[in-house]
């Protein structure tokens, strides 16, 4: 049996500061978030989603996103992402100077209406307006269309692959520079992940930017491996596996940054990350988020003596 040729290098985009913090009660002080960003950078992370431009009354946990972008932009070589739900958020993102804005689109119509109060096609139309605003501002910010609930939804149930791929093509046609696929509620398994990512690659090619997997049912790392087999080499993850969506019941836990870095290291896939430093940062974040539910397993056992830390 011939094993698939895996990418030699993969990027882990840290999303704990956005996807993680939006799903917990603790409102982390801005200085703690800055300390988190700095420590993640020192551990080798070069892509971080620092927050979201949503109304503070809806998500007070993310009210300081503009300040975090300003700090993150001072770190050489750090690629700074933010999430935006609508045109107003996109305009704030453009003003902030972030490098990329992620626009979430749910392939599940039920989740799309619950999360954004828009249908998938209305989100696509909003992306076209964002593209026009970005271009009019002379900004070089990238627009990433993130297709969530791609493997099913706790509100709607089944989501057809054809609908995911239709939404993907529509986002590209509307002016998205990149697209990504997310298993928002952890319904997907490796077989269907490999199948969908293969089909998506045929549509988007290198513009298929990222895979985002929740570990709700313990399959996040297996699903990363399946996507790796298709040539995708960028994945979202959250330190301590925190994360979820307020409008997706059961959407617990992202892939853990430290666990994912460890798995990739065991396969010889480089990430540039110092796993020992990530574990030290995780210990700090665990103290800051005392009482919150954290995930992941590497922190319990530690690194084996047979593996280098980075």
C-alpha cells in the first residue's frame, strides 16, 4: 500500500482568541490577550485570528479587536486575521489594517438564519459588497469565505455536499480571494472529509485556504489528516481546544493547537512551532480561564522523550 504524499509544511492558524473566547463566559482583559498573542508568536505562530468585528453588546468578549489588531501588526511577519459578519464589520476590519477578514457562511440554511439572520445567498451578496468596499479603499486585505456546517448541522441535520460546493463557487464568483471549509459541530469523519476536500480542491485549487475542525466527537485530528491527504496545508486550531458557536448547539471544542502541532511533528510535517512553549502558554491560559472547560490531551502526558519540541 502506497501512503499519500503529505505536505512537508503546514500552517496552524490560532483561533482561540476569537472562536475560543466567544464561546465562554470569561471576558479576558485586553492585556492578557496581548500577552497571549506575544507568547504564541514567540512559540513560532505566524497566523493568528485575533478577534471579530461584531457589536460589543453581542460579544463583549471580543470588544477590543481593533486594539489587538494594532498590537499584532507590530510583530514582524505575523499574519493577522479577523472575522466579520457583515459589511459594517468589514469596513471596520479594513480600517484596522488586518491582513485578512474571514466571512462566515453556513451551508445549513437553518444555521445561517440563526447565526447571521441571512440566507447563504444573502451572505454571498454581502461578500460582493465587501469586495467592492475593499477595492474602493485601496486595501490589499484578503477576503476568505468560510463555509461552516459543511458536514451537517444540529439545527437542520443533513447538509448536501452539492450545496457546500455551490456556496463555495458562489463565494469565489462574488470576489472572495480564499475559501475554507469548517465542520462547525463535529459531525464529519475522515472519509467524507477527504471526499469533500478533494471535490473542493477541484473547484478552488490553491484558493482552498484552510480546514476548520471541531473535536466534538473526537475526530478533529483524524479529519485534519484526511484533509492533509488532499493537499490542504493550513488548519485552524485553538489553544486548549476551546471554541464553539453560540448558535450551533453542541459545537464544543476546536482541534487543540498543541495536540495538532504534536501530531504533525510525529509525521515529519513542519509547522515552525515550539510545542514546549505552546504547552507553557496553555498552562497560563488555563489559569486565566479558571472554571472554563478546556480540552486537549498532550498537556496531561507531556511530550515523549523521543520527539523534539519544535
